[in-house]
C-alpha cells in the first residue's frame, strides 16, 4: 500500500462522514432527518421533510462526497481497485459518519458520485436508469438497487478495467438495502412522494 492510497482512504471516509442531510436540514430549520420521517439522513427523507431545494442540495453534496476523493485518487494515478476502496471508504463514512454518532444513510448518492469520474457516458446511464425506474415504480429504494446492480454491467462496456471496483461499491449498496428488499417483496415499501409511509 502506498502512503497516497492510505491518505486517500482516510480522506474518503472523513469526507463521507459529513452528513449533508443533517447540516442542510439545520440550515433550512427542518426537523433532524435522523429522528423524523424514515429516520434515514438522505435526500429522499429530506425531500419528504422539506421539499425539493433542500433535497437537491443534499443530493448534490452527497454525490460530491464520493466524487472528490475518487477523482483525486484518479489524478494521483492510483490503480482502479484502489479507487474502488476509496469510494467504499467514502460510502462507509456516509453510512457510519464519524461526526454524527455513526448513524448515517444508505450511501447511494455517494456511491454514484464515486462512479462519476469513470466518465460522462456511465454517469448518464446511471442517472437515466434511476430516473426511469423512479418514474415507472415510484420507489426510491428500488431505483437505487436496480441502478447500482446494473452499474458493473454498464462499466464493463464502457471502461472494463473499472468493473471490479464498481462491483465492490454495488455490493455494499445492495447489502445496505436488505431491509428495503424485504419490504418491497412484502409490498410494504413507501414511495418517494408518499409522506404517509416513511420507509426508504
């Protein structure tokens, strides 16, 4: 392991630990997303609690938490698998944030952000898949699961050398959604615009 790689792992985790949802909810004087709605500090819950603008800001910030460390590692000419571990570190920071009592979100936006440096073509496919799935089904969790599950396949056709690190990120996010998968199978999962159900 190189010193640069270890440093970027640490930076990835610390950047991921910044809870965008909590900070933006404080800025807009909204309820703490860890204690209201679904209890998940992510863009979907912020949307339910405060509407589009806070949710969009949360989404953008969460994406950047994954993009910036991985992109930095890319410019440092680290190996693809190392970039995968940096992305995972950022996601683990989001899921288990150091500054916020280790209670974080699902890591979807941060994982997608970590994949963006691979290229605009992959970015477009991932974003398009997410929006199409949300439009058809209304389920944010299902959209995330389908998008990250297809990400390694998309990557294989675009830049195959990054398939393994992308697959590593995808597995982490799917495992993180195990409870959502159970609720989806039982028909108990709440839709993104449904404030009556708070699961996500």
